[in-house]
């Protein structure tokens, strides 16, 4: 037989789990000052005065809505009926916490003064100009400070923290979905159009090695007093990430205080890194890596409740983690990887019953686990990239609550009975497995 993949449990238990929760700290306040000082350097490089209005918002979702709305208001839009309609849409689709935060952010960034009404909101966004000159801003900072940062330029510069790229892609997808839900319908007006065009007008600070090395120039005690004028709410809502001892072997470079930022002519918005993260360790020693995972809530969360859901490193909809989908809904999921995660979250023992999966042969006693049975089932086409079957078996060890966990193992499709499938998982012949001792 040629197995499609190594046998593995599909119950979703992580190899090792770590949680990091937000705690206030002086490091975060210094990190905010460094981010703002680095932003000033970028504005100087493109010859645009740094705005007086600087705001730290609670999540990428708040910034994605607040930045374009504030830009529209600052460039002449004054239709309160449309504005209230947009606020209601954000409140209804993104939730009251995000809705209130967006309204508060916009009010903080606008003062009723109309600026640059001819060119419109899009002309006030500076992310393209700043992104193009960031290397020059870094070079200027290095010349001025006489300091060459190296800490975050080791290795691949675009992903300074292990799971940053994965989480960033998931954040983009979640924000895009929320924007589409709130303003993606057939209605067209200045604010809705501005949000659709400008929600991505940010700089992905946590993913840019150039940006982080520019921040380093100011973070290591070299910021001139004249430029240390941070704005926004206190830093108590931001974390100093604690690394449990078990995580030390896979420690990454220092986690930056910010996540992304929106540069406009009239204001700058910064977003902090997630307030809470849940990850699991995969592998051991020098080969160990971390990936986001949580079975009972968002793996990545910001202070206002905006969260991202992951199952063993795969970004999934909340309904999968909440386990609210029907078997039919799971099978209709168009994304094969997400569909697999949904089945694993449900558990093969439940899913085979709920989806009425065809059983291959009768149930048989498990020679390696006396008193328990083995069953073999077909797996619908498309759940995995290769055609497989699933063997349902019972853990040989009693759980703390006195029960024995029933779980599924994927096996090659040419396994024709449960005994052959169980033997394959151990690399044995059916005859050898039939003589096996009780397993633990």
C-alpha cells in the first residue's frame, strides 16, 4: 500500500499550548513612542508635515473603518444621514464594541474643519508614498543617530515573528469580510465608496523588516526629546508578552508593540499588536515552531473583541470553533482545508454518525485494546487531497473523567477492513496486529 499521509489523530489535541495575554508595561509605552517617531521620519522623507492628530485604535477592524470615514469627513463630506447609516451598518455587522470604537475614533480625528475638498479622501492617503520611501527614511535615521539596527534584520526580514504572516493574512481576510458585509452592497455614496477603496490604506508594520529596523533606530534610546510627543490613550491596554518556560526553546525576536498604521495628511492611526494570543508548539528543539491554535475561542484577539479563529494553524470561521455547523454544512464548505478542520473539530466519531458515512465491513474487536471495537468508514471525496478512509478506534488510556476517548485516524483508501487499517497505523501486518498486546 502507498499511504497518502502519515496516520494521525484527528481529535485536535495540540502538542503543546501556550497563551500570551495583554499586560500593561513601560516597554509598550516606549514602543509607542518609537513607532510614532519612526512615522515622523517617514513623513519628513516625503516632505509632508506630520499631523497633529495621532490616534491608537483598538484593532485593525476599527482602523479599517475609522481611517476612510475620517478621511471623507476631512475632505468635505457632511451628509449626516449617510454617515449615521454607515455607523449603523458597522455596528450591526462588526458588533457594538467595534461600532462604538469606530465612532469614537472618527470623532477624535475630525474637528469639523474641511481640508482639501477638491482632491477627495483618496488623495489624502499617504501609504503608497511612505512605503516607497521607507528605506530612505531608515537610511536618514541611521545617519542621524549613528546607529545601525540589527536585531530584527536577522533572517527573512519580511516575517520577523514566527506566525506573523499567517495571522496578518487572516486579519486581512477577516477585515475584508467585515467591510464587505457593512458597505459592500449595491448602495453607493461617498463614505461607502471611501471605505471600500481605502480600508487597506495601511502600512503592514509587523511584516516589514525595513519598518521594524527603522523603529529600532528610535526604540533604543536615541529619540530626540523634541519628537517624543506620543498621543492617544494610555498604554495600559497593550501587552508585554510573557513567554512561558516551555516556549523559550522557540523564542522569536522581540515582538513589536504595533501591528499596522494608516498614514493620512490630516491624521495618523496606529493599531497595537493583538492583546491575546494562543499558540501551540509543533516539533521539538531547534526544529520547533509555533502556530496559532485554540479550540474554545479566538486564537488571536484584540482589546475590543475583534478576534481571529485558528485550528492548528489554519484560519477558520468562528462557527467551526464554536462547533455549530451541521454535517451537511461541513460537507458543503468549498475550502478543503477548512472542511477538514471542521471535521476534526467535530470529531470523527460524531461526524461519521451525523454525516452517515458508509461503513466498510463490520465492527470488530480491537486486538490491541481489549473490550473496544474498530470500525472503518469511507471519507467523502474532497475532504482530503488524497482519497482516504477513517478508522475509528478508542484510546487505550482512561481519561481523567473515567471515559475513553473515541477518535479517528486517516488510513489509505485501499484498506478493506478495520484490522488491516489498524495494522497499517503501526506498520504491521494484520496477522501481527492480531497478536498485539494492549496499547496505552
